[in-house]
C-alpha cells in the first residue's frame, strides 16, 4: 500500500509539472511530441505487462529455493522497477496532458475517452497486482498456480485490445 501511495504522489507531481511547464494545444508541435511520448511509454508499459506474468509462469514452475528462482526474482524486480513503473507513470502523465490540452474532457461525444480511462484504471490495478506478486515471489510466498499465471498473462492483452478499439474507432 505504501508503494502505491508513493507512485500516486509521484504521478500527481509529474502531472502538475507537465501541465505547468509544457505549453501547447491540440494543433501544436508540442501536442504531437507528447502524443509520441504517450505511445512510446504505452508500448514499454505493455511490453512489461505482457512479459512479467510469463516470467511468473516460469518462476512458479520451478518453485522457490533454486538458483533459477533467484534469477527470476532479479528479472522480475528489474522489469517492474526499471521499465514498467516509469512507463506507467509517463503513460498516465502524457495521456492526461493530451486529454486536457486536446479538450477531450469537455467536448461532447467523448464517451470513448471515459471508457478508455476506466480500462486504463483497470490496467493500472493489474499493474498493482503484478507489483504485489513480484514482492510475493521475492519472499518465496507465491501461492498461485502456473495455470493462474497463464490466465493472468491474457488479461493485459484483452484490456489493450479494448483500449485500442476505443481510441481508434471512438464508437461513442
């Protein structure tokens, strides 16, 4: 819980700084740069979100106390701390900036954005679940089966598909 609060504070501070320091509107070059940053961060976040549960599958198969288990602990921690956490924060910061500067929050017919935000909140919750799981594996306290992790490996894919459809098609 403490880590989640720290992540929220960092994200809120980053959002405030970006909103104050980066000018731009929907038609500016700054907007396009921020959109590029948002997409790049999203790709990095999703790469980690798709790979981490696959590591959990392999880790759960070998069980605790082996040299391979110790290697997986390092891989999981580094993936989470060095790639996934920063990418998630940048995705949120850039996405909120884009929605605000693009006027998406106030324009009519943007139910797709609200649905997207709900799905991104769910993706962030999944990220939090994976983060707690990294800690459980690090403490040799995983109680979930290989089958569970195989199923959890599909969850981000489903969310990503729905998010992309909402952004591209804008069905409502």
